[in-house]
C-alpha cells in the first residue's frame, strides 16, 4: 500500500461540479428529515453510513460518520464493531435489519438482488416509510462513497 504522499492527487469531483454535489447533499437532507419524521433515530443512519463506507473502502466517509456517530452518543465499541455486526449482540433488531439491507444493496454487483430473507427481516421491523428512508440512505451514502473513493478525498488533519 502506498503512502498518502505517494498517491496521485485526484480531481475533487464535489468541488468541480458544486451544483451536483449540493443536489446530493439536499437529497441527503431530505432523506434524513423523512427518516426523523418516520420515527427513525439519527444514530441508526450514522451506523448505516459507517457500514456502507466500510464495504466501499471510503476512508473519508468512514472517518466522518464514525465521528458523527460518537457525537450522537454511540460508543466506540459499537462504532468499531459495525465491521462484524452479525457476530455480536450489540445491535438492536432494527439496526441488524438495516445492516443486512446495507450489505445487500451495497453489494448488488455481487448478488444482483436483495434476498427475500433480508427484505422480510427489514419489513418486519420497519414501517413502509422507514424502510424507504433506509433504502434511500443506503443509496445516497453509496453515491457519496463513490465520489470520495474516486477523488481519494483526504482525511481531516485533526485527530478524533
């Protein structure tokens, strides 16, 4: 693995087409509001963002959403253990359903579907509005991840 200093500097896509980036941010904000209106906790969404960012290898987003989750009161243990969520009892039934959806949707290229079992698990614990908000949140974080990875967006300098 190359040192950060050795990595080719990339065009920062969000800066070169700011109107599109602002539109994606606006979509994100719309989904977060819909989720809150549907009774979903902001912490669940940060955990979903962490999981998708892990799967996509987006260090910038992983750093940002881990920080955000900690600010919301998540424990360091729960943030770190998202990587192996299925092996622990640290997460609620809703969180586990959201993680399973995140894994399935983020890995669509591997399986070309969201398995019925994952769908049924999610719709058993989420209302239709909540389920839709989770799917939209997964889609949007995947879009942000693709921008971050493609741009090789650097981490902030300040430590946690």
